[in-house]
C-alpha cells in the first residue's frame, strides 16, 4: 500500500470524510496543469490529463478514458484500481453513490475549487438524495504533499 494513500486516509479520518473525490484540475479548470497542481499524479502515480480519483478507507479507484488505459495500468501505485470511463464500467459518481450508501458512509469530501461548478449538481445531487453529505474541505492531497509540492510557476509576462 502506498504511504501517500495511507496518509490521505488518515487525513480523511481526521476531517471526518468517508469518501474523498479528487478531480484532475486546478482552480481555473485548466486542461494542462502546472506540476504543483498534478495531484492525481502525486497521490496515485497516474500522469495522464484526464482522471478522477475516489478514495474510501477500503478502496482507491482512479477513472480515466481510453487514451490512458495502458499507461494507467502501468503507472498506478499499489493499492489503486484503474476504472475505464467509456468501457461500460460504472461511472465514478455512480460508484460513489452505490458504495458510500451501501457501506453506511455518510460524508463525501472534495475541494470545491477543483471541480467545475457547471457539473456539480449533476454529479453530486444524486449523492445528497441518497442521504450523503457532500462538503468542501481543504485539499487533503496538498496536505499529504506538504513541503515537497512543486512551487507555482511565475505567470507574469512583465
């Protein structure tokens, strides 16, 4: 089991989060991320540009699309399961809905700044209708990363 995943799970317990959702993104919903925003790569090992992770105390799953199936299968750290977005496998939000409610989990946490607002209701309303609380939290992967996180690049053109 990855030490990073163990640290994330410890933080989840500390923050009373049963299911943690980590999208591939930054505060601007950019397609290409700076190294300091490559949270999925840091926590799971996957380096592609499309992915989303869902972590509970028992499971860690990372969804990606067909461009990355082979790479993800080779890159994921121990303890992670790759899920295929388009291969008639369950979607991440359906998996979270089914597994969190079936296992008496109550709280789904994520950093709201990392998820597109336009998709929020579509993905998370079914969870709240099942009785789960969806709450924003500080980015727990950033806390695991700590001082080793790369610096934000300079964006000034002057």
